[in-house]
């Protein structure tokens, strides 16, 4: 209840802040993480520049984690108190964020003010990056981005554009990350590949896990795609346990795109379909669900082949479509004829365009 009240308070304050249209002021909410070492903070800003089409801009809501040690003026006792009024701050190279508000049982809300660092702006300008909007500077502060990161990237052969600098901050792309990817066997990544690795959360555990499964010769582009889609070592293990052995990386990718899970494989088998990885992928991508098969069985269309089920979905011969045909007086039409009727458009005459 207290958490809900704090959020409602934040929303109420937020409307006032938005009305002021001041991108340096806003509202914050916070929640203590499970081990009590950090806050999950969300900032709601009053700037609508990107909505007004004034060029590049960040989202009006920013979420990030801050260790308690990086904040001044706030104690663990304040956060866990049943009711504590607080004032605290976070100082970073890009600027200072000052917070005031209230905490109750690990949850908090209130107002914040952001003061950009003129020294940071000047130093970035000497590196060729100017101007920055307030929301971008706020993002640099929340991610603890420094001009030294730019120098480090250049020393490694990268020449990031202003847009790429913002991406580097958001996705924590720095010299340490690049060296780690090199150690894992992926040197000389393009900047876009670096971003995709970060988006997919490619790390040592992911790379090692995939190699242990036999995926030892995957390009950076392919590895990032697999990670972004959610083809993790755990997912491949689940598929193997469900009976799909020796899957190629492409087959695992297609199964993930089709949202094929061990539970669905079990359901298909229950309905009489022991499918290959290719057939499972087609079922998933085309939307041949266990529920669809059950509906067709109930309508008298049992014992269809996997190929027939896929074709029916491709051409829109769904249970609803069959019911429309039956309502027009045509019952028990074979699947092949239903597909031909759908392809030819003759069904429009039969159903009166319904």
C-alpha cells in the first residue's frame, strides 16, 4: 500500500513538472534491490523535445541502478525507515543530480534537479562533440560516462560519431568491454557489432556456454543475432532435452523465432505430431498452435499432415474460415479444396463475402 501511495505521489508531482517543461527537473521513484546494496532508480523528466520533433532526444523516462556508496546524504536506515524525508545527491563527470523526497520500507519517490557540468561540456567540445541536449547530458551522468572513454575508444582505432558516443554511454561500451570481447575470440569488432553484443548481453558465460554446445565457429554477427533473439545455452539445452539433438545454430535460431518451447513440443506430441526441427519452426512461425490443431480435430479435420497444417495457415484456412464455409451450406469440404477455394477467391461467392 505504501509503495502504491508513493508511486501515486510521484505521478501527481510528475504532472506539475511536465507542465513546467523543464528538462533539468523531474520526478524520481526508487526501490531497494534484494541484497540492499543498490537502488533501482527511475527518473521522469518534464522535457518533450523529442515529441516536438526538435531533433535527437532521449526517452522521458530513464531507469538505472545506483550503488548506495555512489550517493551522498542517504543511508540504508533512511531507505528502510517506515517514513523518512530525504535529501541526497549523485555527482558524476557530466553533472550533479540532487534528490529530495520520501522513503518508506525500501521504496521512495520525490523530485530531482540536474545541474550539468560546464567542464564536461567544454571537454567534450574539445573532442569534437557539441552541442548536447540536457536529456543527453543527464544520460551521461546516470551512466557515469567520461571524456576519457572517447580517448580510449580512439586509441583502439574507433572514431565514434556523436550518435555513437550516446550509444557507447547507454550500452557501456568502453575499452574494458572491447578487450574482453577480444579475449573471448572476437577482436576488431565494428562499433555496430559492439552495440549488438551489448544488446544481446554477450559475455564470457554466453560465449563459453555456446562453445561447450559445439557452436565454436560463429561469426560476431551471427552470435549477436542469436543472443538478441534469446538463443541462449540454456534454451539449446532445453531443446536437446526435448529430443532435438545436433541442432545447428540456424535451426536453433529458427525455433526461437517460432517461439518453440519444450512445453509446445510435448503438446504437439500429445496430439500425434512428432516433428523435425524444420517442421517445428514452420509450425511456430506460421502459427500452427496446439489449440488450432485441437479445434480442427473437433471440426472433423483430424489426422492432417504437418505440411497440410502449415499450408492451411499460410493461405488463411483457419477454423473460423471453415466455420464460415460451413455456415454457407458447405460441410466437410476437403482441406485441399478449401485451400484452392481460398487461393482462387471463389470462396467469396460461396460465402457472400462474409
